[in-house]
C-alpha cells in the first residue's frame, strides 16, 4: 500500500513540468556567480530560476534546459552539431594570461619555446595558449602541453596548475576565456520562455552593475559560492571584465577560433553565416543594452 502511494507521488512529480527557467552552468568558477546573484537579488520572472551543474553541452542534449553558461570554445563545439544554438549575453571576459617561473629563465613570451606549459586542453584556456605563443612565433610542436586543474583556495592540491608550477612539473601555465550565456532559437521563439529570458538578462545587467561599480559588496558571497577566500576573490577581480554586450569584432575572433577547433576535432569549420546567427543580440536589443 505504502509502495503504491509512493509510486503515485513519483509519477505526479514527473508529470508536472516546472515553469521556472532552467539554467545549466559550471558551479566552480567566479564567472558563474552573476547568475546566482541575479537569481537571488534581481530576477522578476514567472517563477524562481533553477540553476544546476552543467554547461552548454547540457542545453544541446536536454530540451528542458532553457539557458546555459560556458566559455566560447564550448559554445562553438556545440554549435558545430546544433546550429540553432544562440549566444545571447557576454557575462565575463576572464583574462588570466600566462604565469611563468622566472627561475626557469623565462622573462618573455619567446622564452617559452621548448618549455612545458600547463593548461586545460580542449578549452578556451588551451586555445589561448596556442594563439598567444603563435604571436611570438612559437608553433604547437615547439612546447609541451601538460593538463592541470584549477585551484580556488590555498593550499593547492596535487594536479592543480599552481601546485605543478611550484613543484617544477611545469614551467608556466595559461588560462583565459570569454564566458557567455547561451540558449536556442527554439527557446527564443517560445513567448513565455523568452519573457523569462529577458527578465533574467535584465537581472544579469543589474548584477554586472554591482560587479563593476560596487564589487566590495559581493567578494564574500562570490568566495562562498566558489569555495574560495574573499581576499583571493578581491585580488583576482581586475582580471575579470564584466562585459554584457560584446564588441563587433567578436565574429572575426570566433571564425578564427572555430577554424582551429575544426582542425583539432577533425570536422568542417562552421560557415561564417551560421556563426553570425549564433551571435544573437535580440535580447540585448529588446532591453536597450
Ligand atoms: C542596465 O544597467 C545599467 C547600470 O549599469 C542601468 O543604468 C540600466 O538601466 C540597466 N538596464 C536595464 C534594461 O535594466
């Protein structure tokens, strides 16, 4: 009897789709926190936002997800298989650059030739290292890439990039990304969902105002969300540009990056016209942002 009741309860749960916006995102990065802050402090949509762990790959395969956030590299990778994906808001440009060990004789970019460089391969960080070293004439075969993890709080554990640098396992490491909000053309065409997306982007815009102009207010909360320390968050804050709308030259940047990813992933490059459609300013335009 009890089992039967329980089963009925489960069926009822499954049969009731929630009407709140579902957002899939990485919960580990500072760049993610404006979504949480916007949902908690400013969002005025139809019902509360549900934020869960994932990213743009989730929105491409799970139709119940309305929004996703991830770096531009993952966006392009998913766009190659799903052309209705849309990038609608630029949350952050995280400019970590390359950190190197002076004790290994590294004083300029050129000195990285023949060195062992830590990054996160297959991500925007990996792309950045490749692109940045090329500007000094260093080709992919002229250095070694070592994979490592991020560290949010000291002491940094085994296999994290700062620990590897300190232990001499790598000579330098590089991280970088453009962190954006994605949805699909289908979601944007659904009037009810679109109205909530507009409200969410409005709330993000209010959040970025705080992040840009009154960040002291959020250091502790951001640190708590990503399990870091408030003074570390404060120290790295200038490396994060809280952007909103992107510059017109982003299209050229993405076309170039996609050519690189296409080669890495052994696929055809995405036609420029499809990347133009991917960069969808309709929500920003609607809000006058
Ligand atoms: C976006 O944020 C700015 C402050 O940075 C504010 O002045 C503006 O009214 C906001 N726009 C919308 C549509 O909320």
